[in-house]
C-alpha cells in the first residue's frame, strides 16, 4: 500500500479510484476546514471532482465549512472540474493553495467560475490561507 504524502494525514481517504497518491484526498482538519489535495502531475477530470465532491458533502454533514483546495503541482483541470467546485453547496469560502506560476494560472481558472457568491482567494502560504478562511 502506498502511503499518503507528508502533508496529508494517513486518515484522509482517497475519494477516487486509484492508488492513494493518484487519488484526490479529502479530510476534515482539526481547525474545521475541509481539505482537498489534488494529486501532483495529474490532469484532473470531472469524474474525479464529482467523486471528491461526494466526500466533501459527507464530511460537511449538511453544514457550511471553509475549504482549502491544494492544487500544487497539478497539470490541468477541465472546465467541468471548475464547475463542480464552484457549485458546492457546503462550502462557505475557498482558499486555493499553490506554489508556482502554473498553480496560479489554474487557480485563476477556478476563480473565474460562475459561483454562488462564495469568497475565494489564491494563496502560496498555507498559514495565510488558514488565517484568511478563519476570518470569513
């Protein structure tokens, strides 16, 4: 069995088929923030996003939660993926987390989605993302 990346707890369940490193990982942090880690070097599909969305809704248990979407190192996302995340009904605010210029471009693709008026920002610092979400 493949172990989870260092920044993802072992308890974070893969939300899509494949090995734990190929799957989108979803968990609820101790701060009450839903965390979604997209796999690095992957092209994310709508099917993967919908499966992760089911996991997010299950963790939220009908309540609104802030969400960190870590897209560090992702190769690409489709417009369908963007629409799945933009239309979430259990997210109070999105912090998109990345490390470089490609991540920023992908994040701006997300930020350009028609959404239900949920605050969303791109961050290169996880502590800054958490702090911003806690202020929302």
